[in-house]
C-alpha cells in the first residue's frame, strides 16, 4: 500500500463546491416559486373563480329571464305566428345558465378537493425545502473542510518529500528519472 494519497487537483473540489452552491440557490428559488404557485392557484380557485361564476350565474339568469319573457310576450301576441327566434334565444340562454351552474359546482368541488390532492405534493416540496435549507449547506461546509484537510495533507507530504529528497543539481534537474516526473 502507498504511504501517501495521490491528490492531483484541489480545484475539482472547489469547482464542485461552487456548482453545489449555485445549484442550492437556484433550487431554493424554484421551490419558492412552486410553493407560491400553489398558494396562487388555491386563491384563484377559491375566490377568483368562485366569484366569477357566481356573477356569471346572476348575469345569465337575467338573460334567461329576459329571453323567457320575450318568448312569453311573443306567444301572447296574436300578431306573430313564428316564434322560432324567441325559442332559440330562450334555449341558448337556458344552456348558458346551466353551463354556468355546472362551472360553479366544479369550482366548489375543486376547492374542496384541492387541499387533499395537493397536500402530499406540497409535503414533498417542504421536505425538499428542508434538505435545501439544512442538509445541503452542511454538505457545502463539509466539502470545504475536506478541501482544507486535503490541502494541509498535501502540504505535509510536500514538506516531507522536500526533507527526504536530496537537493537538485543541474544534472538531476535535467533528468526526468531523478526528479520524479513521469517518463514518456
């Protein structure tokens, strides 16, 4: 077994640590964006969409009442025999009203189910947030400590080699076999 570790590049550890720090900052932003998107979607669903479809139901109800009143007036009027325009308008208004009621029911159902559907995924997101806030910073610190330990180890090895090597002369400086440089 070798008496020394053969560490060739401390830069690789530093580059990896820098990339890890960069990943950590970008991942935190993405997790924050995802959590914000969950909150925005829940607010949109529970307030914006519910209010929108409640207003639509009222507006479509008024349109349906007006169309039915026009149809009734046309039926009562003895002057008109063709009621197809009024019938079609009343059917269209009724269809729009029913559609708005269905949309509101869907929104209410989605609002009730939102928490149960999203909660497991949001919990995973929070676990990831915990790892990003606690575990990865520890890993970055650990990498720094490893790098320092390896650098100090290399300095000890270099100073030990310098003490055991004979001083270089002009002949040994030119000869790769005596300098320890790899031979081709």
